[in-house]
C-alpha cells in the first residue's frame, strides 16, 4: 500500500515591518494614479483656455486686419484718394457713423470734433460773423433773418436778399458750409457780400463781430414780444437782459417757432422766469424705468406776466416743446397758438471722446409735468393757425427757361402764390399762366424796376421769392399766427 501523499500550501507569514512597506507601496501607486488623472484634467483645462484665448486674439486680429486691409486698399488704389487730406481719419469717422446708426433711434449718432464745435455754436449762436441766418435750398442761399443790432443789420442786409458773392468771389456751386466759412472770420475784419435784391445786385460791407444771439425782445403796442431762437448757454441771461425793462407789462408773446431745441438746463431756467422756483418742468425715464422730475432753477421770476401766448409751429422741437407744454400745463393763463410741433420726446446725452469727437446717445424719454408724452405726435396748439400757403412751399431754383401766356409750370404756380401774397390780384394759383398772372407779373416788374414784359424768367422768379421773404419778415400783418396772438391778448 502506497503511502498517501499530503500537499500542504505554505503561507509566508510577513513580519510587521514587511507589511508596512507593502502598504506604503500601495499608497504610492494610488497617489501616482490620482495625480495622473488630475494632471490630465488640468492639462485639458489649460488647453481649452489657451485655445479660447488664442481664438479671441484671432478674432480681434481678424477684425483689426480687416479694417487695416480695407484702409490700405483705399489708400493705395482708390481713384479719389487724393481728394482727402486725411483719408484714414475720414474712413474711421464713416465707420463710427455706421456703428451708431439705428433705425429705431434717429437721434443717437457719432459726431466728429468739427461737428461737435458746429453743433455747440449753432445752439449757443456764438461765433464771429455778421449776425444773419439764411436758408439754403437748391444752391440758393436766401437771408431769412437779420439779428437786431448785428453787423448785418448795421450794414444794410435785409431778409430776402440772395447771396451772390463773398469778397468778390461767386458762391455758385458752393455748399452751405462753404458759404458760411467765407462769411465768418476774425472779429474786426471786413467782409464784402454781394446780394440780389428785387432783381438788382447790391454790394454790402460788414465788419465781423462776435455774435451771441439766442433771444430778442421788443414791444408791440402794449404787449411784450420775446423771440427765443434756441436754448443755449447764454439764453437765460439774454432773456433777463431783455425782460428787465418790461416789468410793468402784464402780457407777453413767446415765439418758439423754428426753435429746434438746446440744453435742458437752459429750458429749466427760462421756464423759471415765468413760473418761479421749484416748479416741475419735465419728467425723464431712463432704460431701467427710473423716473426723475426736473424743476425750474433760475431765481429771477417775472410774475408780472399774467397772460402768455406761445407761438409754435412744425419746426418747434425738443427743448422748445418742453417749454411749450410746460407753460401750457403749469401757467394759469398760457395759450398755445400755431401748428402742431415736431414731436421729439426723447433726451440725448453727449459722451466726449479723447480726440474731441463725441457720441450722442438717447438715454431717456421725457414727459410733461402732467405725464403727457409728445414723442411722434407733437404738442397740439390750443388755437390752430396756418400761415399763407407760400410759406409751406419748397422753393427750387429756376434755370434759364422762360414761361409765357398759356404755359403750365410749377414755377408759375409758385410765382402766382408769391404775387398773391404780395397783394397782387390773380384769378388762380394752380400753375396755369393766364391773363391775370400776366397782368400781375407786368405790374410787379414795373413796381420793382425790372424789364417790363409778361414773361416769367429766372430773374423775375428769384425777385418774387426775395420779396415774399422780406415782406413776411418786416410786415407783421402778414404773420397770421402773430396776429392771432395779439388778438387773444387784446381781448
């Protein structure tokens, strides 16, 4: 019988020191595995961040390179590049204009340094010149206003005069800004201006002077007439200067027609002249819905003016609309006369940039003291009065063509309306050249020492327009809105 074999598995019994060493090896292995995972995660994160950063830099570089490339192409191959002293600067301005141009907001805009300077000068009416305003339509510059006590008035300039030459040089084909640049200049210097007046050339000489003219006042019978042309930095002081002598008058006409606005602080001050201190002028609501009420600020108060008529028209806008509706709501006896105002019920804030340019951004809506919004609808007058139809016509330049009996033309129509406004008898004003127009035309030419015939030519057409503007400016009876204001205050 074979001897049975017994197999015994022998286990090595580790000493305590050996067991500790084994546990340490396992810990090191786990730690190494954990660090590998962490390093992988961190590496992926850094890689993603770096990729994003590089991508951002690539986008920025792309944008910069795109603008640079466009600029370089225009600077190198553009046919008209030599027409610009600073083509790159001009292109940058054009880009900024585009960046700030939005369909829903026609008031926010970028303004170059020169535009900012011109904008401020236009509001403040402070510049060195002769003191006149003119309209520029279809290459014709026609004087529409001559400021009181200005070099223009002293030199004999009249509303209706058409600018032909400045210092002997024709202004034909010049822009409005180019004409302005030739007339303005240094204080104390002389400028010669040739104008067309009633078909004749008249040469005038002016000595340029500093102009600061946003308001003017005078008396009409027992009334005070205050014309505010814009709300500039000096408007409050100008109003005080003009109104102080009239402290014993109780009725005033405030003419805000064709006043397109200005500074809010100026409006608050002017409103205070007629409403006193701490009276709400307007409310402003910003893009967060926060509303702030703004009150009158000036200390001077003419409480002697118990009855007020405010003249407004379709060109009364912005700050002028603020004053219009404020007086209507806050003064116990203020009446608005004229036509519905422009309807600008938003406020812009200017933010100036390092190079002197600025961005003008719409920052809030404004409402009247009673909470009425006029944006897009305007301020409706209490008494609606229109001027003669000729005042609402756009006057285009007539060329060398002529019109005689039995012809039909828009120029004939305008001339007919003009002659009727001037007091000549006509049977119609629809553009048909009939016998009554021929007779009126011939009489007008005799009255103004023009070549006598029954033909409407360029010379006669321009003379009629000039006469209309002058008559409207100097003859108060032709101003139907003013006459209504006088009638209301006379009751």
